[in-house]
């Protein structure tokens, strides 16, 4: 069993690198992401704990290369680079937290619903249909306005609870396409427990789409958090994120947007690298898994 797992891992890595070598865009995205991740992880060492609540009017909105600040300061007087590091780190935590929770929910319930079918499938689909027609944006706005800002972990939980139905429906559809295949029927006849059929038989055959869906959910979660916080509905005051850094645009005049470019251009670049890079690498991982499955 151990040899088999190692072989799977080595094959996947080889296929992944082969796909990267063929795709210049993905290679560029991976380099940018690695550099950005190192920048965020190593930079956390230098970020003060009060970076989100810091207030120094005399040092506010300093231009780049002033008083030792490479990219100037924010409107609260904090160093812009350090604030960007803290914000990107928090946005990544939120993105990964939401993506992991939604993937666990969708894989678990989507595969069970698709495998058993019948009344379980009918009831689950009606609940999902009802959930999808609910005004989720209005619900989010009510929750956030009532809570007056949320912590990172509360935001992760709320976004996960409200955003799972489309992912469950996707996994359920993939499972339905596999459940009548010969290998599943043979496993049923041989008396293999249903949970083993689902997680060791069906799951490996849909894992490429699960990986791709995880990447899209991760990028989308970062974008949703940024949008909500920018609109004033997201994280509580004092918690840095890419959305809070972009709120300077909401109160700025058209001229200051151009003259104080350092307050939003670097944030936008980081956001583009994160979302674009994650989606592209998710597609590369999907192709690498598909290639391994076709070979095996």
C-alpha cells in the first residue's frame, strides 16, 4: 500500500511538472505565486500585532520612499508594505478556510447523495434548489450589518455555510456518472462497504474536477471577502485584509486615485496574482491527474 501511494505521488509530480513546462502562462503564474507566498510568509515576522489598529495622523498617506517607507504609508500611518503583508495573509487564510470547508462538505454530501440516489437524492436536490433561489446577498448584508463586522473565523464559517450548494450539486452529478459503471457494480456485488466504494473507488476518478473546483472556490472566496469588506460588510474594524486596503478608493476623489496610486495599485496586483495564479495552477493540477488516470 505504501509503495502504491509513493508511486501515485511521484507520477502526479512528474505529470504536474510536465504540464508546467508545456504551459508558459502556468509557469509564470507558479513563479509569481511562489514569490508572493514567500513574501507573505517571511514578511509576517516583521508585521506588528497592532498593524490594523495603528493610528498616526502625522505619518498618514506618506508617498513612497519617504521616511524609510518603501511604498509610503496608509491613511492610518502604518507602513504600507507591512499592512499589505498582513492583509494578504488574512485574505489567504479566509480563502483557504472557506475552500477547505466547502470542499469537505461538497465531497462528503455530494458523493453520498449521488451514490444512494432515490428519495435521498430527491430531497437533497429540493433543498439545494430552495437554497439557490434564496437572496444570499441580502442575507449576508443583514448578518454583517447586524454583527457590525466579523472575525476571520466567523466570516469563514458564514461564507462556507452559505456557499456550499453549487459545489455539492457538481460532486453529486459527477458521482451519478460513475455509480453505474462496471467497477462500482462489481464492488457492490463483492460486498464492499458503501463508504469504501465512494472514497476509494469513485473519488479518485472525480478527483481532477474536485481539485479544479477547489482552486476556483479558493480564488472566488478571496474575491468575495475583498468585495464584502470593500463594501463595508466584511471583517470587523482593526482586521487587515485586501478589502480593507481597497476601501481608500471609496472615499477618494478621481484626482487622488491617480496621484496616490500607491494606496491601491500594489493591492490590486497582489489580488490579481492570487486569484489568477490559483485558478491557472488548479487547471494544471487537473490536467496532471487526468493524465495519470488515463495512463493507469
